C-alpha cells in the first residue's frame, strides 16, 4: 500500500501532467491549423527557404507534435501507471501495458510516429518528399496521439480520479 502522502504527491504530479498535456494539445492543434490550412505539398515545402513565416509555423508544428508525444510517453503514461500501482519499466514495456489496459490502440503505430521525428526536422532533410510524407503522416495521426491522452483521462475518471 502506498503511504497517503506519497499517493497524494503522485496524484498532484498526475494532474499537473494532465494539465500540461491539455495545453500542449491546444497549441499543437493551433499549429496544425496554420500549416494544414491547405494541403502541405512538395511545392509548399520548397518555399521553406524563402518563406520565414511558413518555416516558423512548420517548426512550431514539429516541435509541438514531438513534445506532446514525449510528454505523453515519457511522463504522463508512467505516472498514470504508477498511480494505478502498475510496475513501470522501460518505455516499450509501459507502452505494452497501456495497450493491454486499453488506452493505447497500437504500440506499433506509436513507435512509427516516434520515428517521424527525424524526418520532420526540415533543416536536415534534403529530400522534400520524405519531409512532406512525414508531416502528412503526423497530421493524419493527430487524432491517435490526442486519443491516447483522452483515453488516459477517461480511464482515470472511470476510477474516480478527476483533474
């Protein structure tokens, strides 16, 4: 059994992270609307060297996408498991537990989206087709990432743990 003060500390950390994730989702959605207000194509990607506003919007989207996935996978998920008194371990094991509990639909897709990180950092990409494909994949899967956060919140609410 967890001593009361330790459990209270864990709940405070959990609720703090839930608030952070909510803010990150809000800002990511804002950036997504800016970048994907029209299809992001190779032609638009070619403008990145000359259109500073577009480059800045792309940087914001990329950073926010990666930050949300990091916060969910590296912070919220292990804290959630800890509050549930599940043994936490390395990231892949935590993801497997989240999939078994039902808040993560697919560990495989999570890991695929994690790999987009390097492909989306446009300073290092010379193949614009790779950049565009990675950005479109990230955008297409925003609902997946946000859905994991929502599923954790629903799980907690079902257990009587509100924000």
